[in-house]
C-alpha cells in the first residue's frame, strides 16, 4: 500500500542547503518529488530475536529510491516504533547514512530496535502472551508486526530534515521539501530556528491588548519546585489564552494532538534562553505574541493547550550528565495509568523524543 507524505517548504530553504546555488534548490525539489522510502524487516521474521529479559529485537533495512540524475546522501537520525498509535520503542542509530546514486535504489542496513516485553504486554495484552508461548512463527506474531508503524527522522545531504511513518513493507513517497535541520540538546536549542509567519496563527489567539504588566512572573529567590508550581498556576489561570488554538490543534488521538502541538511550537515560537539568574514564567499569550520563550515558556504554553483539551499532563524537571541541579523542564502525558507516557518537548527536534536524564522529577 503506497502512502503520500506531504511536508511544508519553509521560507529560507536556500540557507538550509548552505553553499547550494538557487538552481540546486530547484533540483532538490525535483529530488523530493521523486524520492520513495520503504522500511522492511532485514532478513524477514526469522531474524527477529526474542529474549524474555531484553525484549524483541527487530533488524531493520530501509530502501531509498532516487529517480533523479543527482547522487544524494540520506541518513536516519532517529527511529520510533508505534503499536496502535502508542510509542513502544525509540532508537538513535549510530551508523545510519547511505549514498544513493542517480536513478537507483540503495538499501540502508544495520539498523535495529528493541521493544521491551513490558511495553509489548502493556499495549498488546493477550496477543503478546500468545507470541511468547508460540514463538516468532505464530500467526499472532505476524499480526503484531503488521500492526507496527515505523516512524523515522531522516536527513538529506546533511542539511534538510524530513520524517516519515510507514508500516513495514509499505512505501512512502515524499512529495516536498522540509524544514532546515537544527540541533537540539534536550536542555537548550543549539541553533536558531527560522520560525514561520505570525499571520498564519494570529486568528487563533486573543488580541495583544489583553496583555498587562502583571502577567510576567519573576521568580528571583524561589527554587526549581517553586517555579514549576508557578508554571502550573499560569497554565490554569491563563487557560483562555489558548482555547481557540487548542481546538485548532486537537487531533483524533492523543499522539496526533501532541504531534500537532509540537509542530506548532517548534515552527512558530523561537527558542530563546532566559536570564541565568532570574527565572521568568510567561503567560501563554505573551509567549505567543512575543514569538519567543525558553523551556518553561514552552511548557506553560503546551500545558494551557492540554488544559483546554482535558488531557492530563505533568511537568518533568530533568538533570543531565550527573549534575545535581535541574537544567530543563518539559511536558509529559502519562498513559496506561501512569505506566507509560508521551513526551512533548519542542526544545529537541522531534516529538516523543526524550533526552536520557541522570535524574528527573515530575509535578
């Protein structure tokens, strides 16, 4: 079954391709109109390994078809596996780039992802128990694999990021170019983002005249937990700032909604770090009109949208690299009675990704 993936072309795509001339940008568009991608099981069902401790390890290969005359480089930066719209595994490949000659197909191999037994049982229930009892040749196992969706973040010529989602064996056709590649650290955004025009969302937010001088909360002396409490209060108090926007971003499922929210914040709100000595908590409407904010501003904005949609969430504060102080805050949405959760952190470059922490705490 063929699928079509449409991706928006941003303003300033010339800058995204660096030294390429304008004529090369035109040929890049031609490339995207003729690129197709097919993820598949590398070696078939027999190569999948089941271990009761580590889980199910799936070897993956991806076919990239390039029907233009130009040689290109395509890489995979991240892989998620979803089962019935729930993320059950994530992977960051270390060696995942391939050169595709003009008018040819090249296969990227050496990829794999492991899905824990706990995650499988949580989403699959009885079908997973049948698989564990019967082995990988069971019809139930084939059905489980058929229900998996691979979601990947790719990079073209080390400059342009695009993503796709497909069942194993299905082909995705990428029809347009995507946004400029940027780098996120999970703490601060490493590269300035080219945000999209304000006019595209102005009709979804209240007027700027509603902003006052008392809606910027400065927390000079409080600790991190005090700041997070202020963030929750701001998300609830100024819920009306995002009522219309929330209705616009709501999807058919929670994951789809979170992806819409992530895409909106990532594409329209510039990341800008606050003062390192004074923490500022902005109401959502100020962030939307200023078109900038740091991780706590992102989190308050997302929290207010989720408040409007009745989706339960938490703020997670996180520390990295063994440091004692918390360095980052972002939104998680618990699922399965708290056993699992979705991540929505637009400081990084893709929804549902969480940079590994050395410690964290949820509020």
